C-alpha cells in the first residue's frame, strides 16, 4: 500500500513520544531564549496523489528566531528531486517565511508566505501562496509542537487567449498537520499529514467543459538537526 513507507516510522515516533501526561507550565517555558536556531532538514514520504513518483524526499535549511518576547520568525529553503509521473523527471525548490505570535504560553497563531517552483523536461510552474495556521506546544514525554496550517489557492484559474497565463495553476489548497518532537537538544523528529484539493489542466478552447479537480493525501516523516553551538537545552 502507498502508506506503508511512512506508516513504518510512525509507530516508532509514537513509542518514543511516550504516553501523554500533564506537566507543570515551567517545564516548557513560555518563551525560549532569543538565540538564533539553525537546522538541516529532511523529509521522506509519499506524494503520489499529487503526481509524484514515490518515494518523495526533500532536504534543506531552516531557522527559528524568537524575538520581542511573544514573536518568533521562521524561514525555510528546501530542494526536492521528486520526479513527476507525467515526465519521469523533475526538480522542486520551496522557500517560506513565517511570523508566529504567541498570545498565550501554549498556543500561537501564524502567517506564512510560501514560494514554490517546479521545473521538468516538459514544463515549468510555480507560484506564491499565503498560509495561516495555529501552533500548540504539546505535553508528551518529549517537548513538541503541533502545527495546523491552511494554504490558500492562488494563480491562474482559466487560460484563455486574453489571459496572459500560459499554464493554469493547480489551485492547490488544503490543510497540513505536523507534529514535531524534540528528541534531543540537537534532534527533532516528526510526521506530517496533508489533505489537499487541486485541479488538472483544461482545454482553453473548450471553456464550457469544467476543469477536473481531485483530492490528494500526502504523508511524510521529518528529521531536523540543529547546528552545534547554536542549540540550547530549553524546550521550544
């Protein structure tokens, strides 16, 4: 089954996380110190329903920078060599910038901008999408964060002779749920589930025929390694 690759890892993460139990609030500080945290990131999983050949993987760098007591800045850049089914090849580059605000000790809200670019032997596509979400500090055997995000659809809806866009946007939109655990001061592990709605290309010469749209589910296991010397032992 298409989920076997990722499901193989999820029980391990759940065992490592241990049973949920209450903690005193001081065990997870409301605000970590303001030092910059830099990471090497990696994901592996399945994005078959989005048109990629399995397995899917990406690697990159990211940072977290707590500032002004209740505000945290985040950014990521990642590269993926995932191959599209239709072309048998492909390369992707994704960059994002995030502002996270903590109204309370445990729960925060975020705004994000994602920029994606995919190039293959037959076509190139890309776009910029706004994302909103919430994040919660979780109370398990290991400190962690639960991110729930929603990505809004952007880009060309319908290509016509008067419309300058030459390639229709997939109008990708949907929700991602990502749970991350800080297993060690220098290691974070987690898993992500994505549920998306997107549309296929249509014929601009037949506007009476609607675009066909589908749902897709993705699942990934993530690993993040914090650079030595910039890490700290505090929960995040």
